[in-house]
C-alpha cells in the first residue's frame, strides 16, 4: 500500500497476508477516484437522481421554542433512499466496485441500515450480495432483514461471539479472504483497515459539504456546535469534516446504554473503560479487558453497539478537536419521543443519541447561537424496539392478533 | 536454533509435522494430555494458540475452540505459564500462535522476555504484516526468538523476498485462500506456488490450512519441509477423543522416515 493510513498512531492495516494484494488494489482504486473530478460528479449525480441529495436542513422551530436557547437545525440524512446516511457510502463503494470489475458484494450490518443500503445498491448495479448480521441484531431489526431478502440479498445470521456488529464484521472478513477475486467487502463505517476509514469518510463528507453551505445560507453564520451520534463513526466523520477548519465545536455522542457506571454501554471515547488495542484490522480505542479480549457492549441502538471506533475520531479526541459524550437508552427514548411530538420527525434510535446531547446543551446557549444535529437515519426500522420501550398497548394487541392469524 | 533443528531433523525424515492446539480447550488438563499424546506420536514441533475473542483468520472449528476456552475463563497469564510448563516438560520446540492484540496488551517486551525464559522458540501472528511489525520484530530480535512470517499464494515475488528478509526459523506458507479448516485441493498449481516460495528463501517451508489426512501429507512430501495440522486434530478430539490422537498422527507419518541405503 502507498500509505498505512495512520492518524497519529491510530489506524493502520493489520490484515492477513492473503488480503494484502486486495487492499493494495482497493487503495489504488480509491486514490484514482479521489483524483478524478469526474468521479465526484458521477457520485453526486447518482445520489441526486436515485436518492434525495442534497438532503435538506430543517429548522426545528418547536424544539427551539421548547428549550428556549440555541436555534436548533437538523440535517436530514433520514431522507436518503433507504432511510439513512449509509446510502452515501454504499453508492460510492458501488461505483468503485464497477470500476474494479467485481461482481459480488458482501457487508456486515448492525442496525440493518447498511445491509439494506448495500442490498439496494447491489440490486441497482447488478451485483450478487451477501449480508452478515448478528443473530441478536436480526431479532431487533427484523423489518430490515425482510427488506434485504426481498432485495435479493442472502442474509447470513452470525451465531458466533457476542452475535452483534463486531461479529458480523469478523464473518464478512472470513468470507472475503476466500472470495476476494470476485468480491468486494463494502464496510459500512469509518473503521477497519486502511483505506476504509479514510474512504468511508470521503464518501460521507458529502453530508458536511452540503450542511456547511446550507446552514450559512439559512442562518448567515456558522453553527456554534454540530452534533452526531457515533457508532463506528461514519455519519459523524461525514458531517464533522465540513467544519474542521471552522471555529465550530464538534460533539460526538456514543451509546451510554444502561449508564456508564453499569458497564453495559458502548462508550469508547466518552468513558474511561476503553483502551488502545488492535482488532478487526486497525488500531483504536476498544472496550476490552486487560488481556485484550473484546468485551460485550450494550445499546438500545444496534448501530451504535460496537466495541471499536473510527481511528480518525480517536485521533480527533486526543487532539481535543471533537468532544465526546454519551446518552443512555432511556434518555434516547425520551429525546426521540419529544422530537416526534414537537417536530413530526422520527429519528432512528442511533440518531436520537445526538439529539439527547443537543437538548442538554441548547438551553444553556444564547438565542443567537445556531446548533446543527445530524439526523443520520429515520426510525421506522426501530418500530418493534420503540413500541416495546413505550410498552404500547395498541401495538401489542396488533402483534398478538397477527400472530394468531399466522397460527391459524 | 529452530532453523538448524528443523534442517537436522529433515536429514532423518522427509517431512516434519507441526501440530496445533488452542490453549485451555477443552480444558488446561486436556491441553496438556493432548500435547503429551502428540509428542509421543512423534510430532516435530507445535504451535500453542493463545485464544483471542476475534480470531479473524480462523474458520469455525478453531474459532469455536477459541471462544469456548475463553468462556471457561482462560486468561493470557495462565496460557503463558502453561506454555512454560509444557516447554520444560517436552523436548520439542514450541511456538506461540495468537493475534497481535494479545501480544500488544501484554507488552511486547514482556511477552518476548517471557518467551525467552520459558523456552518458547518463536511466534506466529497472522494479523501482523511486516509493515506493522516493526516493534514486534525488534522485541523478538532482542530475545533471539523466531518471528514466523507468512507467505500466501497471491503474494507477489518482491513481497515474498521482503517477507523472507524478516523471517527466522521457517516460513508458514498459507496453502490457499480462505480461513483455517476447510479442505485444500493440493494440485500442480500448488506445486508452482511452493516453487515460487523456494526461490525467495532458504528457510524451511511449512504448509498449513486444510492439511488433514495422509493423502495431503503424501502429496506434500518432497515439496514442503513441514506439514501443519490444526483443525483436523481438534475435530478428531471432539468426535473421538484424546486417546485417538497418537494413532491418527502415526498413520499420517507412516513411511516418512528416509529410506537410508537399501
Ligand atoms: C441511522 C444510523 N445512524 C448511525 C449509525 C452508526 O454508524 P456510524 O457511526 O458509522 O454513522 C447507524 C449504523 O447502523 C445507523 O443505522
């Protein structure tokens, strides 16, 4: 490879020898498209005709009045085709796969959003598609499993390890080391071996590019703060990258799960529980024990329920450029509920983490301050989890009735 | 010296056998008994895998052995002590096999000085290409240990040469694409690969991934120096029991003693 993809000691490419040539090929293909102005235009064209780019920025007037502080704006990545920012990365990598001449794509998925986006891209571009998904996540994101299968993808349940996102990544790698000649691994977040963190960030940077222009146009100024949830870190890197050179505070919100003190969370950069290590092909902060074994993580949001984090964010954390906070499951449900009621917007459980911190900060800020939240996805996929969280009686009744119909 | 041990041994045997265990699976006591059986059966060297929660290069059988060992409470420190005991008890070279995070978290210098004290000859770290291995290679060098480097069938010539320049003891040639466990069809194409490897190094060549029966070893005889058996023995232990190891290993190596003067 031309570079090793280090961000002040985080990153790298810790890959088995059998994959070295594949990564070299991928890095070259990525560097080619990065240098090719026509590629970015092609990318934008696909996203504006097949998806809804540029996605709008919405003024959350009612929430602003409610918190009586900073003016709250929301970048609407939920309006992408397939309902999340994942589409940006997937279309980018899909165009790359075409250039590389491969015919099959594989992907891991946690929330199922990346899986659905990949299956959709595969259907459109005519690739065969296999999605690896932890058994636990298949349960909690069942609607997305249905759509992936309808889109023609094979969804393989991962029954090893903790049966969530990290285990799905391991299985995708195991597939790839056998099939790299025909297959590209569409990694869904800004993690993994170089060039993935940089490449996924590059495709997602379209969020930040648009958002910066839009917010200046609407408010005539830069936002004071930008909020994004952080699973692997792709939507956060996407929106943050538009503001790196500006005097804008960037806040990444991780999954606080049952609370940091409970140990049942996925807070790598906002807790003191993580330490530097090497797994899944890269070096970053991992939630691991003193032996280096990965720990079990927890979040109500499958997409944030991950042991590692983008090496680029680990670097930005150490540099103090990005502030990291966490939001508990309960806070997330409350923030989501409020957003639905006040604005008629349904953020994904993942995205709602960013809303939690923005809502904590907004009342303390000046009325002239503008803050921007990245709504990385829409919450429809979470209907089962959310209905459970609300213990919604009407929904329960419906499910029981439906189950009876199937049993009849 | 590991390399000279192997070369001397090759004067008497056409092909050597390296076997593998996951430490603490099915239990520490059984791990010890397994090694005892293997040594009795005439195995020439052994890799001791310290289990890791994310064994990316391993297939289902070894993956599951890693997870079960960890689930029973296996700790790295206990694996190290186990390795020390084993290497003081049995008179063949032992190597560690694990993923880089295990060494990194233990501390590279502490890890290598422990190896030296314990008499462990070297290590195999499948997720550590030489570009990322600077600190590891230095620590191994300082303790006079053998970093076993890996070749793969798609490694280009220049890279084989580069890898060989960092390797000591022998080279682990991954027989095919994929993870450990599934079978390998040893063919003419494979022979060409081994020849490519030979051109770039004078170190002995060990072949692993998918070696599982006598037929495979017969094919490798005269081409490779060491045959590596991993998954096949874990399966044997799971299906038949430890007491069958010796018989199995002996059946593999039948006729591998060099026929001197007849
Ligand atoms: C809607 C949504 N937001 C956020 C994430 C977290 O990923 P990342 O941190 O890469 O943006 C996911 C992942 O599945 C997601 O589906």
